[in-house]
């Protein structure tokens, strides 16, 4: 607080601070279509590889192809949380409104990718383990990660004042980030005690190139998909906030 | 320091003096534990094998139930604003509250746990481990709980949100808490679980007052 | 006189201060100056932003823009502001004396012991009573006692005279005069007439 006469942050009104998000809008708008097109191309190439140009596993048959969706989404479930944590730092340290927006846009995307990873994981689990749900270490910690994402979304929705929400959610996100490795460690410890080691490891070093190529393509396709969706969601959120501000100003009769 | 003791004393007075919720929470703990046999049948062997888990779940739920009274009454009556202008840091206030919360919720549960252990057919050594693991693990639950309550205190109807937010964060506490009692991997694993549990509690106690204070300050201003 | 000591002299200055709740601006472009030893009365209709301004001055709300300076404040010496909002922070199940002792513990105690402060505000006989049984006016008097047990040079009072009877208002005015004479500063939002000689008045929301 500025009680000591030291003006540490430039203080502007909420809507004039939106000037920065405005610049963000204008320089990112031309990026969206190329990104979307690139994502689509990579996705099509990846799917073509996955369906037609990669061998079926000698044990698991065609179900191995689920991997090309499962592994990228599982990676994204963690990557999005990392992106959210960086945005949370931006909110806490620099109080940048764009960081708030990025944090808010990422949460539903992260939840969606995590849910997809769980869904494809259980689709894969049915033929491999013989059951849709196995309390395997990775699956379990992904499930808990989904709960954390959903809690963050619920927290966002519970606040009326979005500026205040951003700071509180940022604190929670960072505490979550500290906890995620602990949760992962504890769940691994727990699952190895309760059952023999994982039945199947997708990231085995012995994976042949015929599987790796489509995996990498899909990997980049999904990451780009996230980037594109994140940009779109940020644009939507910025516009939504502008709209609210405009409505409020109209309601105040533009007294200011 | 006088502020810290003042907050601690006030919390204890409010929670313990007439009509406090301490007995209600203990009753809730006992009833949750006692209701399980009705759901799964009175098989002594089965009950004994899952008793540590039941006791931990009951303690976990009882501690979540008591969260809403941690900061919300203070916010409603204006004491929270007073804390923010007090001659002590908000983290100090939160730390005092965490200690009081543990003393008035976790400790009574641990004292009441022999009764549950008896009706759930637990043997003596297992119960001793259960009591120890509760003693070591509940401080982490209290610390995480205080953080959850702090994050939701600015929300008008945040009562249900705090348990949802912090339950995933408490998974390691449950895992190591029960792991320290029912050693599937042998006594070595159990004692390492006990150490992990103590480490978790220490870490949570050390960090949560600061995180909670940050959440309160920023949620209010 | 119970409050003999001389306060640390602090002047309040704001420049182009705008404050509000969330992103709704209630008070805009406010430049004011309150010197040590003087008082400012805030007036204005309901919703004009008096309480919000007081919260902002207290540092409980972040100013939307502009600067806010307390000249002469020593940040090392701990908090120097008393803020009394609408809520009394009085909790049932604690006695009146316990409540006041808790506040003294929290805010740092001065030369005046809690029991003497209760006597000063006319609550000596209720010291052992559950604070929840106090009437609204008595609770307000208890809040005044909070100002006395921990001497702080800046008082920000939000409708301190609400629910006070005639004797209570006289008491409050007397306490304020003592506070100002010892070099303190006060900003008071009120709808009542408070007998404070030489107090400046700022009317908010008049131009809107």
C-alpha cells in the first residue's frame, strides 16, 4: 500500500489499463488464422499417420492408436497448469491485467485437456487392463489435477469482482503448483504399494520411429491447438470485460 | 507477540466457551465412523482392515466441516478489517488461528478416536499408530483448511467451496496418514510414510499462514 | 485528562485521489490536506462514497488512481491508523473487558489500561458482561474505548455517533477534542453535528 509516500506502481483506472490488452488484441489478431490453419494441417497429418501409417501394436492391436491423442493431452494437462502458474506470477508480481485474462482463459482449457486425457486413458485401459478405471499412479494424479482445475474454475465463478478474483485465484494456483508434485509423488508411492508397477509405459525408450513420428506430430498439433484456443479465449475474455466496463459506464451516465 | 497470544486466546475462548462447536464436531466424527459398519456389514475382520481409513476419512470430513467458522465470522463482524490494521502481520493472525483451529477441532477428535477404534475392532498397536499418524497429519489438514477458508472468505457464499478446493490438496495427507498405519509395504514403508506425513505437516504449517494472509489481503482490498 | 501524551505528528495529503469499489469510481479527483491537530468532517448523501474514502485512506482499499501520503509517518513504528467502520467487531461470548484487552493486544497497548478506558467511556459497570448483551450505543462506546487503549495519531471514523445518545455524543466530541489537542488527526464521516471547533467540512457527492 502506498502509505509511505512511495508510489511504486503506476495507478491507472481499470478501463485505461485495458489499453494494454487493447494492444494485445491488435497484435495477436492477425496470428489467429495462421495458427488455426497450421493446427488443422498438423492435426490432419498426425491423424493420417496415426490411422494409416503407423503399425498396430503386436499386443494391443489397433488400440495403441489411442496413444496419439492420449499422450499429447496428458502432456497438455500439465503444460496448461504450468502456463497458468506463470500467469499467476504475472498477476501477483506485476499486477498485469493480461495475466489475469490469460489465467482465466487457461483454466477451462486445462480442465478440458485433462478430461480428454482421462477419457482416452480409460478407453485405452478397457482393452489393456480389462477395466475402464485402474487406480494407476498416472491416472489417479491426473484425476486429482482435474479436481484442482475444476476448483479453480469454481473459484473464478464465485467472485463478482474479477480483479479481486484474479489475485485470489493466482494465490491458489501457485499453492496448487507447489502441491502438484507432492500429490504426484504421494500417489505414485501409494499406487506402487497397492499394485505391481504400471502395466504399460507409453514413454518407454524402446519405442520405434514408426510410432514416434505420428506421436510428435500430434504432440505439436495439440500444443498449437492449445495456443490457438488460448488466444481466442483471451480475446473473448478481454472483449467481455470491455463490454462490462462499457455497460457500467453507461449505467453511471458517463458521470466520470 | 502479545497480539499472537491475544488472537490465540480469543479463538480458544470463543470456541470453547458455552455452546461451542467442539462437541458437535466430535459427535460428527464419531457418527461418521459409527455409520460405516451399517453400510458394509458388521464383519470384524473387514472392519479392522479398513478402520484406519475410516478414522482418517471421518477426521478429514470433521475438519472440513469446521472451516467456515475460521474467518467468516470475523469478516462479518468487522474483526478482519481490524486485523489488517493491527500491530502484527496477517500471517501471524493466521498462524494463531491455525493453532487454535487444530487445538479445538483436531485434538478433540484424536482424544475421541479410541472409541471409534474400539467399535471398529482395531487392535492396540494399530490404534497407537493411528493416534500417532493423526497427531502428525492433522496439523497439515488444519493448515490447508485455513488456506482454503482464506481463499473463499471474500465470497459471500463460499462455505461449500473451501472443502472442494482443498480436498485435492489434502490427498497426500490422507495417503501418508493411512499408509503410516496400515503398512502394505511392510514396517519400513510405514515409518517412511510417518516421516513424509510429519514433513508435510511442517511444510504446510510453515507456508500456509503466508499464502492465506496473501489471499485475505488481496481478496479484501 | 487521561490521554496526556503527545501524538506523533502526521499530516494527511492526497492528490487527484480516485477511489471506489471494484472498478466503479465513487470519489474522483480528490485533493485534500489535513494537518496534524485538525479534523475533517465528511458529509454527503448516502452512497456518496464517504465510507469508501475512509477505507481507502485507511489502506484497506486500494486507490484507483492518485496519491495518498501520510507525511511524518514512520513505517518502522507500526500502524498509525485507527479505522472504525460500521461494524463494531464486537463478538458475543467475550466479556466487554476481554474484548477490549484483545484489541489492546492486537493494536499495541498504550499508557491507558483497558479498565480505565472503559471507565472513560462509561462502560465500567459492564466490564464483566458478555459483549453480545451490549446495546448498539454501548457497543459504539466500546469502539471508542478501542481508540483510547492503543494511541494512534490518525483516527478515521465512519459515523461514530450512530446509535449514541446525547451523553455519548458529548463524550465522543470530548475524546476527539483531546485527540486533536494532543496533535492527532481525524477524518470523520457523519450525518450529525459534532461539536468540533475549527473542523473543516468536505461534502461529497454534491456536484453529481
